């Protein structure tokens, strides 16, 4: 093709148009990138995306939230808070350099650079850990309209909210306190009065008998409208039979045996699995499996003044075994009690107090499911949080579970690790061999 002056001008014009269009295209991409933010979270359980529980909490918080970061402008903090601002527009973030405003940092109790100070109404929370769990828990504490605390009975070998043994409840207590529900203990032999402002009293599997006077104090607490969580293991009531009568319940003898566990690969006949729940507020929309290692069945007595709603009900083929849990177990129609059985009941009644609040009591025939050993199994922790929120009258926080990270470590099978190691050995050898061959060919030519 002969290049004339005319074709030369046409080519130059095409090049100019192409460059102009290319620059317009790049400018459009830059404008779209500035205006719209598209991201993708490839972690196994979307750890870097707000969980449904965090989103649900944000929707339940009315009013603006102010977040102050005591550090010079930080993109990581901006991106982190932006995840929350996407679902609640009235979250405001500002930065204060503590080196420039040291007095302001001291007034806000700031101890480390980059610390966040969250404010909601008249309440304040300081946050040093930049994770969703820490942030959501702090928001949950802020959203509670008053201080909450649960009292644990002690002095009779109960499961302790401070103890670190497998049977204790310290892990559950840590989860409660991270969400703004404080815990404390009471020994009725020392203090003969349960605090009237306690959200609930917890009786967690006493191992020795309570004195009649202690049982009377608990009875008076209930008579005045106090809320109660009673975790009762199979066996003796340890002086709490009077309390059971007062609540209109009775514990079956023996221990619940659930054949479902064997079909799911659990060989311990004492473990009971609950997969379906009632529609009560405690378990509404709750669908996680829960495991109860040693459960006692509960029977409701007719004529009680309490409104009773069973919410933990065993499978139809379960039963309460009154004999020894040895050998091949089978239902003995003459002695054992066939299922389905209640191992958890909710008791409510209207109080005669000035506030006229609904009195709330939960009785569960097992205390192991909230223990340090079993709290992390299936949905036990989430159910335990629901129980505490409901007894504390914080119904809005029910069904906001904790989100865990399941992909913090990278693990390979032995064969996969071997293949990867072989690649790292062979690849350099192949490159060296290829270079040597090329060098030899060039040398010959």
C-alpha cells in the first residue's frame, strides 16, 4: 500500500481519535472507581464481611453513633468502619491525633494510639481491638439501656463463673461480660439477700444440700418477681425440691438416653441432641443443633400458677433410663419413661410488682451444656447467650450469635504437602536445565 499525504493524515487522525477515546475510557474507569466501591470477600466464612448478626444489631440501634479514632487519618480504620456505615448511615467517624491533643486523649481514657472511642447517647466504650467481634460486642454493650448483671449462687459446689475447670462456667461468663452482662457470685450463708436489681439468679448444679433458710431466701426472691435460671443435673435435688414444687415442676428419675446420637456418630448414650425448638422468644428462629451431655427430664405439674412452655424436647424414640448405663441399652417399659421428654421449660407469670413486668424462669435438666468443656459444641454458646438476654429482658439481642473464624490456619494433607514440596524442588531444577540447554545451543552456533 502506497502511503500518500492523505492516508498519512488519516492514520494520524485515527491515532489521535484512538488516544482520545482511550483517555476518555480511563477517565470513566477512574470516575466509576471513585464513585462505586466493589469488593469481594473470599474467606471461608466471609470473615471480612459483616455477619448477619452484626447487621441485625445495627438495625436495632436507634440514633446516631459517634466513633473517634485517636490517631492521624488511617485508611485501615476508615475501611473497617465503612463496613458498619454501609448499614447505618448515622455512624460518624473522625480522627484526633493524640500527639496534638494529648489532654483530649487523657479525658477519653485513651491508652494506646489508634484506640477507638464509641459514643451512643450518654454511654461510651473504648475499643483497642479492630475486629468485628470486638466492635459488635462494644455496640451491643452501648445499646443496652442500663447495666445488667447476673448473680450466680455459690457455696454448695455449684459450677462457677470464675472457675477454669471443665465443669465450670467461666467461658460462658466471659461471653456474657463481653456483651455487657456482668456476672457476680453470692453466698447466701454470708449475704442473706439476693440483690433486687439483679437481672437473674443462676443456680448451676449444686453438689450439696442447701440449708432450709437459703431455699427460703430463693423462694422470697421469686415471690418478689425475680428471674431465675436453674441448671439441674440428674440425681438429687439437694434441698431444692421445695423450689421445684413452687415452680410447678418435677424431675423424672434417671438420665435421658437419645439413640439419635449414635446415628450421628456419637457413641455416648448420655448425650442428648436437640434439633427443633419451640416458637418462644428464647428460641424463635434458632435452628442450631445443641448438645446436652447428661440431661434429666422435667414433668409439668397441672394446676400451677405459672405459664409453662417446654422449649427443649427430646426425640420421640428417647427415654429416661432409670437403670445402669451399661451394655446394650433399651427401653424398659416397666421402669423407664418413654419420650419425647422435656429437658428445658420456660415458666412465666405476671408479677404483682409496681412495674408489672413478666416474671421469667428457665429450668434446664442439664448444666453441662454451658460448661467450659461443652460450650463450644454446636449451638450451645448461642443458646446460652439467648437465655441470658431473655432473662435480662433484652429480647432485641436474642439470636445475635457470635461469629467465629474457621480459616485462620492453612492445613494440607500429607499428599498435598508432598506435591507442593516436590514442585518447589523440581521447578528450580527445570529452570536450570532449560537455561543449560539454551546456553549449550547458543554456544554451538
